[in-house]
């Protein structure tokens, strides 16, 4: 299997991966890589000192709306991610799986909560 490595530091242009815009841009780059045959996309977080869930939701979370968990487990990897940031990524992935499992129900629940305020 061919590997495509995406250096997050180079992609965002700093040591902070925080904005949803950068996350969306990375998402598009990941999708482009995943659309090639027999490829594993590796996200390299070397030199990244700050990561937010906003960035990870945009970059990785929304992948679960396009691909199933099995496919992503096989074709997407991460490296150079410290323990705390890896835990954050796991939370983002779990929330994304839950959301995309029944998107309509989740959207309705969110809408109801917002209307009650």
C-alpha cells in the first residue's frame, strides 16, 4: 500500500493547528489522497504544539460522513501526536461516529435544544 504523508506543520504554516478553515483545507487534501487506489494517508503532527477540537473536527471528524470506520482505520494514520492530543483525536472520532450514525436525529436534537433557549 502506497503512503501519502501530509505534514501538518507545513500545511497550516505554523505550530498551531486551531482553525476550522485549516481543518477544512486538510480535509480536502485527505479526501484527495484517499480517492487514490490502495493508499494510506499519514497525518504527521511533527512540530505541532497546539491542536484544537475545532481543527480536528473539520479535518478528521467530517471524514466519517463520507467514509466508514473500517475504511478510515485501514487508510488513515497519524504520527508524532502526543498522548493528550491523541486522546483529543479519539474523542473527536467517537463524536463524529455517533453523529454520522444517525445524522438526521442528531440535527433534530440540536435544533430542539437551540429552539428552547
